[in-house]
C-alpha cells in the first residue's frame, strides 16, 4: 500500500477527491498537488496529459525518475524518507491543542507559506483532522492528516512559526495527531525531506522509523528542452 501511497489513497479512502481515470489520478489542485499514474506506460502518461492543463504542476512520489514524454519536465525534486510509526501511545497534556478547519484557512495557509512544510492549499484541511496551537489568539503551530488509505493515515503539515520554535509545539501536535490515528486502529506514516535531519531525529524519538527512501518529483506539463 505505501509503495504507491498517492495512487492507493486516491483509489480507496480518498476516492471522493480523485480526478482522472484508471490510468492517472490527482487531488483537486486547490486541495493538494499530489498526483499519481498507475504505471509508467505511454497510456498512463497520455492520460496524465489530458488531466493536467499546460503549466500545471503535479507532485509524484517515485523511487526513481522514469523516462518522461516530451510534454513533461521536472520542475523540482526533493529526496524523501517515508517513515512509519511503531511507537507506543502515551498520555500527553493538551497543551492548548485545538482542532482547526475551514474558519482558520487563511491562518493555516499563511503559516505553511512561511514555514514550507510541503504543499498546502485552501482545501487541504478537508483531507483529515488538523490541530493547532495559538498564542494570544494567533495560530503559531499546526499539524494534521493528509493521505488516507486502508490501514494507514499520513501525518502532514507539521510546522511552527519561527518565533515560537523550541517550545515543543511540534512534538505535542504530532503526538496528538498520532493518537487520533492509532485510536482509529490505523498506522501513522509521514514523508520528510532527507536533508531535514533534525526533523528525522525528532520523528525517530517519537516512534517513527524510516521504511523506504523515495523522491518527490514536481512535474510541470510543458514542452521541455
């Protein structure tokens, strides 16, 4: 399931969000840029070409870059570690953690634009539960759920405003999100940039272990040189 998590999420528990067909699928761009093809066949990439408008960007999680048709080029690539939780849920203090959602979209988008935890749109909060911490009424940290597939839910959008880092907010939010996932009988997983060794250490301390190394390829649909 996790080898092709985007495809499997869009084919199962997040099928309600899926755009495309049985060869290429994506989330609506205002939800997230995550996109997937069934395989690397010419037919799948042809379907992808019909799905993406010129200049649009789709983000794919692959082990390696396949041979691409001329209409697609790599806009950016980020080596990732896919980590799966195998820890023990322990009681944690609330610490001011609250549920956030549609009424908080402007603040959520502003915080993710500042901290760059990964793609986050105005409808990303629809994918699952999002939790935040406020200081004097201002949203200063958040974390939530993104991809959902049978037996697994992804922890995502973990971020803290630079002025409030070092206070343990990220740990508190991650544990709260993990607890909610585990209580549903599911296993948490996440993706983190391999270069972000500090975050990887934190995730390991919280009970996550690296399962596989992949790369997030951002493809743009256009004629490439």
